[in-house]
C-alpha cells in the first residue's frame, strides 16, 4: 500500500504530472498520442547524428588498408596534391608522414645522387612513410624538362617508386609568393661584390649578410632602387631575421646549431631556402634525407618553417660520395651516371650502404635499417 503512494504506476504518473492545464486530471488521449509523435520526430535526427558520428569514429580503423602495401595503395588513391591557391592547404595526410627526393634537373644523376635518392626512399619506406618526388627546377637557366624526364626514368629503373604525381617547382610560384607575403622582408640593392666587401669587414659574421640595406631610409631606398632600374636589375628581397642562429635536430649529428642571417628569399628567381620549406610543408614531408653538404642550411630552413608556422621535418643528413681526392663526386670522375655504369649499379649502391649482394631495391628494403647507414663518406674508386 505504502509503495503505491511513493511510486504511482507509470501511466498515472505521466498523465497527472505532464498535463499542464488541469493538474490532477489525466491528459486526454489525443494529447498523449501527439506527444509520442512529437518525441519520435525530434529523436529521429538525433539518432541519425549519433549513428553518423559513430561511423566516422570507427571508419579509419575499419577501412584503413593494412600493412605497407595498403599504405601505398592509400597514398596512391589520395587526391592530387596540385596547388589549389594556398601553399598551406595541402591534402591532410592520413599516413604516418612522408619522405621525399628532390633532384635538380641539370644533367643525369650520378652515383652520389642515386645513393642519396635510394637512402631517402629506404628511410621513408622502411618507416611506413609515403615517398614523394619533387623536381627542383626553380633555377630556370640550368633546368630542363628533358633532364627531369631522364632522371625520373633512371630512378624508376633503379626500383625507387613514389606516390602521387611528381611536384614541379616551376608550378609553385604562386605558393612561394603567398608565403613571402607572410614573412618580414626588406629590399636589398647590394651586388655580390658589395656583400663580399662588407662581409670581409672586422666583426662580420663569416658568410652572413652584413645587413647593409636593412635600415635604409625611404629616400635612400628610392635612390638605390632607381640606380638598379637604370642597370636593368631588380632588388632582392631579404628576410628581416630576428635571430643569428637556430638549432635543428639531425638523426646522426644530434642538435646542430647553425647560422641564420637576413637570407635572400627572392632575386630574379625564387630562393631555394624558401621554396624547399614551402614545398616540404605542402607535401607533408616530416623526414628529410639528403647529402650532409646541406646540413649548414638546415637551420635557415627550420627558422623559415618556424616563422611560417609549419612543422620542421626530422633531418637525416647522410655522408656524400667522394672521389679519390676527397672531393664531392662529379661527372668528370668517370662513368658515374646510371646509364654509364652498366647492370651492377644497384649492387654497387647496396654495397656502398653496407648491404652487399642485393639484387633489387625491394631486397635492400627488407634488409635496411636507418641506424646502420654508414657514418663515413663513401669513397668512389
Ligand atoms: Zn643589401
């Protein structure tokens, strides 16, 4: 009896508490039916929303391709990374990062270039990353399409494959312009001779631009701009840097502190340092493998990445291939290109990275580990 008072039957409770106009009296049947329909109509969109959220939460796990092959397939099926108006608006990457090789198309790749390309590919693929190819043809005077095509053919013949379309820097000028607008810059009217003379002065930082044009007045700028125009030249644009050095982390060297100065971002052509940072960000590159002659420019690039608000990639600077005289291998050192070397190129490349006897790039990939990359230059004999 007492339990019935404390807790009335559900039907009675809902009727007596929810009918607002006649307290104590049960609501009419049509009101109850209307309420049920209204509740159903309101809850249907809610159910659809919840189902959608649950599906999207489980989608990546359920549908993500498994294993290395699956990752490659996923990367290939991704939409093209063609520039769509803003350099930072790259397609979101669902893989665990990407590596790249970025040759300059000014002649056939030689053994040293091929070795760096192979190492970049091995580092990316062995860590489950996508691998992209970028043709660094901003130097319009030295680059040619024919050379780029031959280089890509040689890399493919070696067994180095890449995801998506090849990115050509000559298609990226609007993106560099966009990035340039986001950086503090000033015009520089110095010739190379002016810079060398100023940099030779006491207290000048070795190799750094001395800041000659940094604090000129508007009147001085007008005067020097007009003088350049009379010679048919345009001013360079330099970064107004607020630091003298920057630290990067390299896989082999560890923390590396390098010089940062008011670097050129644009002259007649775009500067490499700006282009490489913008393109690495665009392609979601988080692992940069390249020759250790570029280690000293990594801090400048990392500082630009910092100013542009994009992530700095993990650097792996690998020792170069040197000739018997200890100089960087060049085409004058004999038959050193892929086409000149004959059938054993891959075997020789494998031996140079401590993996002798390999017959294919796939076999190298099975045996490769980043930690085992030789730390000494390879001597070409
Ligand atoms: Zn200057």
